[in-house]
C-alpha cells in the first residue's frame, strides 16, 4: 500500500509540473474549471487557450486526486494508477504539441 502512495504522489507531482511548465501558477485553484464527469475528456480541450487549458487540467487533476485519495480497494487503486499514467501520457503529448 505504501508503494502505491508513492506512485500516486509522483504522478500528481509530475502532472502539476507539466501544467506549471505551460503557464499554470501553483495555488490558483478555481472550481469553475472542474467538470462533473469522472474522466477528463481530451477531445473537449480544443476550446481553451493555453492558459485556460492548464487551469482546466490542473484543477481537474486536483479534483480527481481529492475524490480518490481515501481509496482502500487494492484493485480500484491499481486501476486509478493505470488511468493516471494514461492521463500523464496524454498530457505529455498535449504539451509537446502545444510547445511546437
């Protein structure tokens, strides 16, 4: 269980670092950007400019981690970690294409 905690915290840190790299300012939480669905929908991100996109991403990442921080089911935790790596992969792709 402790190993999963370390993985989750590193995923969270890396995602926020990517958002910061693209212009997000740490500590600027805004619930206006949080969507009600469980997964971040990347096909809907085209409507945001770079600054709003990073605010959207950071606030939704924070919200998802907050919702699932007390998860105790090992199988569910592993699925959430897999999902976190998928989101990180998509974010890296997004950042690479926005920087170009």
